[in-house]
C-alpha cells in the first residue's frame, strides 16, 4: 500500500506537484455536502476543487485518498472523475502480492 505521496509518485511514475497540497478540513458532513453542491446526507467524505482538497475531519486514509486524486488529476491534461475513481480502486488493491486483481461477480 502507498505510505506517502512520495511513494505514490514513485510507484506510479507521476510528478508530484511543485507546491504543497492545500487541505480544507470541514467540521461536519453537512458542511462539506453544501460546499460540494450535493447536500444529500453522507454523499461525500472529500473532493477536490481546483487546487484545494476538501475533507470531513482528519482521517488519514481519507486525506491520502483525496491527495492522490489531486496528484493524479494534476498529471492529466483533462482530469476525469470516473477515471480517477477507477485508478484509486486499483491502487487500493495494489498490495496484492501477485499483482493480479480479480473481480468476481
């Protein structure tokens, strides 16, 4: 599993942004839903808008997840939310020793 943004950039051969990542930590779920424009309860734990990463609370896994979104998107000429979700899903399972990902229905 990726332990840091440096590990992620090295493993997946992407450039780390030249500036520090900026996080806005929201105090509760309702607040982040309003900011994201999707006020349904529990609809998101984090998202990236422009150069600012928004999360609810200080959960390390969530901060890393959203940071990886930011880094991955900054390496694409036209970021695609669906593509980054697929990539992060694969990244989550990248610690499988054989390197094989199987999806069974």
